[in-house]
């Protein structure tokens, strides 16, 4: 745990709350679902130490179970040579056989239980008082009602007040008390009561307070984490609430005193000192156990068995360089791993096209306000705070209503009418949807983010502002952004007549986690607006003139076209096609066909993972089935999102255009020749580490401990207040990813492969401490590929070391035979 | 039409159930298609049958199918009945089960309990069909028991988490109350008609009014027993709070159970027994009061619910309250219509409930108003705040159930600590010896003394099962106490009245079988797993699934589930309690409630819940 001021032995309520905010799950409300490292609080430690601390303290499982590694070894997923090498490197060559024996054969005892909960658990074990059952249902209900964004028919009466103030007001006005005892109510209503007072009543010894509060808050880490997240970014709730973790802790402490008073009368005392002393200290360091070492060795071998194939792949020369060709069109995609295969198919259909990857907001950061929107939506990576606002001026989009999702069906009087009228209609609707799914008004659709016909106000007239935000961009501001993006991906000359900027989004039905499927670089929204805005900028004559001054000459005939790729449906929508010149229009029509075929083939490749789609049927049929998944009520896996992601390639397309990477790679284009000093590489890596690394680690930890770090199965989930899901009605919130999203994921840390000289890469990552921490502490792995020789070196303990991959990718003419025959991961292949 | 056509509607899902049991658990396709196929066939046959029936003049059909036991003045038989009410409940139920089966076929893909889910769903469907097609209370009771068990299994579907198990036990206990209502109604109607009356006979109003006119008090009691059962099953006041808590299983199972079918069975029971209480104004007023109270309370709670499933659950309970009122007013057709609409609506609402996030967030984005004025805005502040607080606390319904229902049992059970199991059994032996010796030496002991003895024994039997229910550690003691409870009950009844011992043997056969096998399973488990004390959940089903299944069947046998003759025996035993022995009847039925609870508690504690083996493999208690 990182914050330096926190010292568990000298209790300060504010510091403990601060530390808790840091350690609790940091997931924002569902509509802003953004992937992050689940164990970010431990990132200041080396990966191995960080995950061990998290595991010992909170009982998380942080690596796969021993059985799974042994099984992977038996099936050949873990390579024996690599295993021996890894053990040798970690433990010394002399000890390899000893460790191998432990790893393969030794039986280990169940590890000792985690320490979290042991102090507060004294109430249950020694006093037979189950505080959780007495306190949680009330606490959760009150919190959910206070924070509710629109499920309840009758809103919380004092929602504009801060949490405690609102609760006190409600308590004051109501003739029925929330509390079970007089003392509980008095303590709550007395403004003089402090958390320290309550802790004194419950525990008595201040050096144990911090541990008690950790026990208390980690007994419902979902709710506490949500409160902390809302406190840190209040704007994440459209209907804002002023709540702090401190208030919630205080409230819970009162509820605990109240529960004890109710169960034991006024006879009870603080926890017994003799018992307190027996409880192990939560914050104490613990030595590493042999089982933990064994698991970590297994895991390294598991990862390196994969890394070696990727490094072996990029080490292999590319026989058919695409760079030099005369390009028919260029297409810039998001770096998202889901675009990896579509780019391969495009290049396959049109050997003269060239594709790039850049974070899906395309370097244009702004808030977006649709027609009639009461709020704005941030369309750029979450940590960025834009100064610009883009207005949607007009649209042809119409919102469809669905009375079944309307809460009035649940009230008494309108419910009486609705159940006798609409009720019968729902029988029909259900029957239709079960046998022949149709698009629902409740569905999330990527194309619904912005209509194709919508008009945007992109250019600012004068210095118009709304609040602090500038209304649109000036040509100078546009030119800076366009230049930065183009330079960072290495597209500075040889422009094709058409350059496509392709954002992405996803569509799903009946899916509370819909935002997790959209573009992370656009804060969990579709990238359509960004793509259009970027194109409008790049097509702007003033902007072009400014670019020309800086040495980027875009031919006049070249036009940028924005588009949106729906990754669930494998459909594409192009924007502003009417603005195309006749010549470009003709070329575009040809390209549209190329896209069409590539998308169908992409859908077929994805379908190999889906149980109920027959990949062998004809392309149209497969595509139709894939599309249907996005509108089916009963499909918990509309697409598989980032599952299986494992690597991130930062370099020219020709570094990997001859490889089959099985949709497991994020791909950020970068040309070392344009950027010898690493000035453009720096922002790329600064974004790659938290964005791709964050996605990767969220999948990692949700996969290894789906119950505590993930959301468990989504099938029983219940929507709470529109901001989270829980199991049943009394459960804790479930942050993290549901099992349906991670079940095919292989937990390997992200391997970032950068095509540049190692000294430049080293200097680049050291420019910024936060970025360097990711690499130094091994939360993502880093390798550099020599741009000229394709020699590989791996970053380890602060330096690059030469690495000679043992893997030589198998050359295949056509990957179809693999795609149609395997549903598991396919190794890196060389496409001949 | 063939004579046993109605029985086919039960046999088809039962066969489907048996088939799916035999399919290996990874063969999802075969499991799903067998389930879907059997429901589809049943649904189509039902449609065909219904149309045909309407063309033939819509005369109610009574079908006596299987005689299970008969003696001189007593016959226990399976009977099916078909009229407008069965038709509507059966067709709508089959239609919804059909849709949900199809829905779940894909939705449940790769879920660990795929097979278990479809097994339970078919089992539920069979139980539902038995209940809605039943032609007498005995048959209805069989369906009732099926529903209780399948409901427990579906709520506890995620059996390695704490809350589903806790809530499954809670719901089961409420259902158990309902079961006893049926048993008491059965007992009373035996005495009212002197035989096992069929619904067809009930429909003959002259017979009913004749019987009722002679025993009006019995009539009221029957009506109350039925009302309690219907209220428990349909989540009416004061039982309402179990309904949202039952939403722990996968969404489609919540939709079909607690959204639509299971929860409307109280309505069905009232419709079915309508001729019985139609002429009793007391009963009608009571039904209306329960309905109205529920409509207001549940409707009020629904308004402040901020989780979607809880809101739908309370919304639905409130509508069922209105249906109760409609029934009390005698508007049976309106009630049937309302039932259909509510069942369809809630099923669909629950199935699309995950969509609320994307839909309502979008609505909020475009239509947000900082403060929406609901009707409460016009109430005085003090009243509004009070109602809001009551809404949050669910009108203390859940706490009241705990305080007035569970807690007293626990308190009494713990007060009995001085009575060790051994002393209790000793006491009973003494109690038995006295009258038996009397019996041998002096034939002329007065009837009332015998009755007092039998009441005393039944009371001790209740104490035994209470002890079992509150036992914190010794699992074997808890188990044997339940078995002894049954023995004590049967002896108590045989002291009460001289009758053929064969009734006792029928009653005790299943008990003995279940008791002994169950004991063996527990002993074997203790050898293998070590600690099986009752002070916590152990989750052994994960490691010993076969033992768990066998033990579950033993529990069923011991609780009088219709898989052993004990089920018939239970009814027989009750038949020997006289009409005026209300105390004895209450003691024996308390035994039955508590038996079920004690058994399900033993099963849940030993086999379900988070695994004791490693915390690292289970979820948090609160999740």
C-alpha cells in the first residue's frame, strides 16, 4: 500500500479513510465502466510482492490454482524447456531439479486463512453476534436508495443534502426510527459524536482501530469501493450526490453499536483486550511461503511459454513488406485487440491497403452534447480533462420507449391497468423475442451513440464558451491534434487518396456491463464522434495549410473519412460520404466492398469461440448468426470483448503483418524513423501501460479469482440503482468482470513489444515515474525489437537483456483450417 | 376422451425429468432439447385437449387415477380435475415454462449447474402441473411439496455462496407454513365430509352448503387454513418479504418462479376452493383484508425500492393483493384475467431487467429533471418521511418474521439445553410405558386420560424437533431427534385411538429407511471430512456430490415428501386425530413444520454454503 502518511499504529480517522479509498475496488458506476488494474493499490511494489500482500491480507487468489498449471504443463501449454530456463534463472541452475519436483509432484497444505475479518469476526465467534446479518441489509438499502439514479419511483426525499445530513433529516422527520435502540439513535443524532467515540465503544484500543475499519469495510468492499469512487469523481453520477467514505464508516459504526445494543441490551462492553491481542496484525509483513514461490515459478513459465512465441514471431523476417507499396487506402483503427484480425482481413482482401492503430479517440479530446441531452459525455481517456465541447446540432435519431422497462408498471394503480393490458402484449413480445430476436429499445447500440445523419459543430466561431468549455476547436488547435496523431503513428507522407478513421463500439442487449464493451479510449463510449471530428479537422483547408508549414503535406485529393466499426455485429458505418469528391466516391465504393468481405470473414473468425454458431456454414449465414447475438435477450456473451488479450505491439505494421496473432494483440502504430528521440513514443507508452495494462490486469485478476476480484456469474445479477449489480437483493455490489467475460481468458501479463532501439526505449519509459513503475515492477512486461535486425531484448530489473526466442512460427498458406478447427487459442503463425 | 388423459400431462414432464437425469452433465444440447421437447409436447397436447374440450361443451372432467391406499372408510387416491381454472393455469404455465426453457438453453450455457437447472425446472413444471390439475387436496399437496423442494433448489442454485442458502432456507420455512395449512385443511375436510373430498364434489354447491351448515366453525377454520396457505405461497401480508429474497437464482428461474407461476399458486388455491368459502362472509372479509393490506404495504414498499428485482417483486405482490380482493368480491373471471396479465408481465419484466441500466440511463441523460414530484410530495412532511422510512425497512416485515416466527423457536430450543437428547428419549419411554402397561392390565382407562397422554407425547415430540432445530453442534443428535420425533408422533396417535398398526408401519417405513441411510451417509462423511458440526456451513456438496444427493433424498423421505409411503401415512395419522382435538392437531402439525425446517437446516449446514476447505476458493459472505 502506497500512501506514505498511513501508519496503522497511530490512528487517524482521516488517514485510514484515505488509505481505504486507495485500496478498495475503484470501479466507477456501470455507465462509466473503465478497465483498470484491480490491484492498483499494490502497484508500487514488485508484481510478485504486491499480489502476495493482497492475497495474504484480503484472501484474494492472485494466480491460477496449482492444479491448473500442472494441467497446462501436461497438455504442453507450458513448455518444458522454458520451464527449466525460468526456474534456473530464478533459483539457480543447481536447484532446478529440486524445484521442479516441488512444482510437479509435491502436495501442499491449504494455506492459512487471510487476516481480513479476523478482528471484527470476534463479535461472531466469541459473542455470537452476527454483525454482518444485522447491519448489512440496512446499510446497503440506505446507500442504494440514497445513490439511486432512477429505479425507485419515489426518490430519496433529501437527495440534495450530503449523506449524513440527509439521513439525520429523514430520521428527524420520520416517526419510525431507522435504529433499533434508543442509544443508537441518540449517538447518530448527536452532532458531537465522532468516529473515534464509536470506535472507543466498540474496540477501546486505538492501535486496533485501523484494522477494525479495514475488516468492516472489506466485509462489503463493493459498496465501500463504489462510495469511494463516487466521492473521488462525483460527476460520474448524472444525478449527483455528496457522499464520503468517512460518512459511510461513521454510519456503519453507529449501526454496529445499535445492533449490539439491540442484541445485548446495555450490558455489553468493547471487545476483550485478551482477545484483541490474539488477532494477527493485518498490516504486518509475512515471509513468502514455498507454495507461493512454486505458484509464481509456474506462472512465469506459463507466461514465458506464450511470450516466447510472440517474440519468436516478431523476430522472424517479414517476406512481404507492405510499406513500400502504392497504397489504395489507409485505415486508422483503434489499438484495441479486437481490431487486430479485421486489419489482417482487410490487408488480405486488398493487398495494397495499409492499416494503422492509434488509441480510439484519435488524439481529439472533448465533451460531447447530443441534441436534447441534459448532460455532456466525455469522449477521451478517463484521466484526461478536456477543455472543449462538441455540440450535436441536429439529428434524425428518435428514442423508442419501452413501457416494460418503465417503473410505473410496478406501482399499485398503474400496475393494475398495465398488468391487464400490457401484460398480454408482453407474452407476445417474449415469445417473439425468444424465437426470433428483434432489436429492443432497451438495447445498447454502438450506432445509436450518434446518428449517421447528425450534424456536429466542430469549429469554434470566435471564443464561444459554455461554462469552462470552449465550443469546438480553432484551426490551430485542430492542426496540433492532427499532426500529433499522424506523427505518432508514422503517417507523415505517401498519403493514399482515402484515409479512413475508424472508431469502434459494441452492441448488446440485456447487458448491464454494456459500457465495458465500448472503446476504453473514449471513456467507455463508441468512437464515432471522435472519428468524425478528426476527419473534419484533417479535411479542413486551413488545417492542411498549417500542417504543410510543419512538413506534413497531404495531397489535396486525399480525403479523410470517418467510420464506426461495431465489434459485436461486425458492421461498419461511414460518415459524411456526401462530402467525397467524385473520384474518391468511386474508390470508396470499391473499398466498401473490401470492408464488407473483411467484416464477414472477421465475424467467422470470431465465431470459432461461440458454441452455437457453425463456423463452417457460408459467410453470410455465419455473419447473420453473429449479428443476432447482439440483439438476443438471452445471450450473456454478445461478444468476448478483450478476452485472451496478452500482448501489445508498438511499431510499424510490417513488424507483424506476416503474423497470425489470434486477436490477442493491441497494436499501436509507431515509426522509429519519424521519432528517433522517442518524443512521440513517450505519450504512446504512457497511455499503453495504464490503458492496455489496465485492461489486461482486470481480465487477469477477474479470471484468477472470479468470486472476489471478479463479479461471478452474471446470470443472477440484480441491477442496483442503475450504477452497479449485486447478487439477489441483499448482496454486496460486484465490481470486476463477470465469469462470462473471462472464462476463456488466459491470465498472462501484457507483453509490450516496442520497435525501437533499446536505449531510446529505456530513456523513454524513465521520463515519467508513474509510467516507469508499471515496467519496473513488472505489472506489464516490456521487450524491444531492434528495428533493423529484429533482434529482441527483454526489460528485466531495470535493464534490457538480449533474448533469443526458441519459437519459430509455423508457416501456413491459409489460417482458415486453424480457425475452423480449433476453438482454443491458436499459436502465433506465419502467414506465407 | 381417454380416461387417463390428464395424467399424461404429469407423466410427460416427469419422464422428461427422468431422462435429463440420465444425460451426462456436459451434454448441454441433449439436456436442453429433452427439456424443451417435453415441455413443448405437453403444451401442444394441452392446447389440443383444451380446444377439443371447449368444442365438446366445456364440462368439467374429474379423473380418478391411482388408488394409493384404501381401508374401510378411507381411501387415498390421486385425482385430476379439468375445468376453466385448470385450463388457464395449465396453458399459461406451460407456455411460460416453454419460453423460459428455450431462453435458458442459451442463457445458462457453460454455467456449472446447467444440468441441475434443467432437472429442477422440469421437476418444478411437473409439480406445477400436478398442483393445477389436481382433483383433490391430497393430489394438490403432492404438487405443493414438489414446488417447495424445487423452489429451495433453485434459490440455492449458487450453493457455494452464503446468501442464496440463507434465503433458500428462509423461503422454504415460509412454504412449510403453507404446507401445514394444507394438511390442516385436509384434516378438517376429512371430518367435515367423512372422506377424501374431491374438487368435483366441492363444485357441487348443494353438498357444500349442506356440510357447512352443520359445522360452520369447521368451515371457517378450513377457510383460514386455506387463506394462510395461499398468503404464504403468494407472498401476501405478513409473509411478503420472502418474495424479493427469493431472487437469488439465475434470472430466468426467478422470472418463472417468483415472477409468474409459483407466486400465483395462492390465487389458484383460492379459486379452486372458491365453493368452500364462497358462502362464508367471514372468510371473504378476511381474504379482502389480507389482499388490501398487501396491496397497500407492498405497493408502498415497491415505490422506494432501488434495486430492480426487489421493485418488481413488491410490485407483483401488490397486484396479487388486488387479485385477492377481486376474489373476495367473487369476481373470479377478473381474477383469472388479472393473474394471466400479471404473470406474463412479471416474467418479461424480470427477463429484461438487466436492460434497465442502458435504457433508464439513456432516459436519464435526455429527460433528467432534478426533482420529480410524486404523489408523496403533497403529503405532510412527517407522514411522507415516515412512509419512506417504512419503505426502506420493508415495514419491518422481514424482522417481524424473524422475531415472531424463527426467534421464539430458537429461544425455546435453547432453553431446553437441560434436556439432553438421551433424557428426552428416556422421558418418552416412561410416558409410553405407563399407558401401555395400563392397556395390558386394565382395559378400561378413560378415553380422556389416553387423550391427555397422547397430547403430552406429541408435545414432547415437538420439543425434540425444536432441540434438533436449534442444535448448534451435534449433527447426529439433531438427526436422531428428528427420527425420534416421528416415532413419538406415531405412538402419540396410536394411544389416541385404537387402530390398525399397519397405519403406523406405513407412516414409519419411509422414516426408518431415510433415517438409517441418512445416518450412514453422515457417518461416512464424518470419517472422510472430519468436522461436520452444525455451527457453520461446510459446503461439502462440492467434494461429495453423490453423498449430498443421497442425503437430500433421505431428508425428503424423513420430511414426508411423496417418495415414500410416509406421505400417505402422514395423512392417515392425521385422520386419527379427532375433530375436537385441536391441540393435538396443532402439535402434530408443528412437528411437521419443524421437521422440515430442522432437516433442511442440517442439509444446508453440512452440504451447502461456502466451502470450509479454503477461503481462497469461495466468495465473500456478503456477496
